[in-house]
């Protein structure tokens, strides 16, 4: 049979066999490359998932650190100032000392309420009820926004720093995250002004509701940058800047989430200025 395959038919048959063999080898190699490609893609996807998970964990840690700093630093600062005032007048003016101690107690309760809120978000109770006995509604109540600006200003003023508030534009409901961010900006700036400002100083809070932006500015009086020297509270300008660094960094990160910007600097005329501009629409 094979002997009869001579001439052009034999050449054609052998050529076809060679082509079929080549195609088989090529198909086998193609499948191997495809499997390797799939393996590489699976590996890359797994690496991307791990990277995304690590980034999410880091972002969450940074968010928790910012919240803890804002809650603890503000309330502890109020407690320190009020406790110091109570100690100074304890013997001569017991009524004023008692009032200051009640302010310390109130600041401590506020800190505990906000910490319970934060911990409730991180680890809700199995039955879904995070409010403790006697604290109905405090467990997962909304975080503070500009609607609580009045009570914040009252606490700061009671601690010894008078605050003037000016609101321009048409106040309107804000997205929850922006409202919390604006509140934390004012809280951090006033807390630093209370801790590091001089006796007899004042602060000004300005909130402007523009069409597409929310502008928040906090000014406080103090020794001129050109004069320098320690404040009457015993804190130098350099220590003031260093002490507020973590808080200001956290505020910049908060504002950056919404595509805004924050500027904080000492004023030539004296004191400190914190100014933020937050878009009301995501960029």
C-alpha cells in the first residue's frame, strides 16, 4: 500500500502529515502558554487583592487614629484646663471650683459617649443594641456635625476662651462625612487655641455655605510671630506647632478625602489661623 504512494500524491500526503504534526505541536504550545498566562493572571489578581486589603486596613487604622485623637485630645484638654482652674480657686471660691469640676465631669462623659460610639461602629454587639443601660441612643447615635457647633463653642467659652461665631450663606444639611469633618476642624482649632493661647485671648469661627463649597475658618489671638516668645500659658510657638501636628495632619487627610484643602499657619498679627475649603460635590 505504502509502496504505491509515489509521485505527487505521496508528496501531498507527506506534506499534509507534516502540517498536521506542526499544527498539533503549535496547539500544544499554545495551550501551555494559555495555562501559564492564566496562572500569571491569577497570581497578579491575588497580589492585587492582598494589596487592596492591606490598603483598606491602613486606611481604617488611620481613620480610627484620627477619631481617637480628636475625641481624646479635645476632651482631655478641657478637663485639664478646668481641673487647673478648680484647683486654683478651691479654697477661696468653692462655688466656682464646683462649677469647674462639673465641667470636668461633663467633658469626661462626652468623651465616653463618643468613644462608645466609635467602639460600637468597630464591634457592634451581637444583638444589635449598642446603647448601654441609662445611655439610650448614645451607642450608635450620629457623629457630631455643625448642628452641634453651639454646644462645642459653649464648652470652649466656659473653659476660658470666648468664641465669636459667624455663619454666612444659607445653612443646609450636609453629607454626614463633610459635617463631621467641618466639626472636627473647628474642634481641633479651638482646642489648640485653648491649650496654647494666651490669657485674655479670643477666637473667631466662620462658616460659609457657598453654592459648591463649604468654607470653615478659625482664628485666635495670641503673641505676634514677629515678637515670638512663650505664651502666658507657658507654651512656646514651636511647641504649639509640634503639639498640633498630628491633629492637623489628620484634618488634612479628612479634607483631602473630599477633594478639599486645609491651610493652618501662625498669623503675623498674632495667633493662629486654620482655614478649610471642602467641595460639596465629589470631584
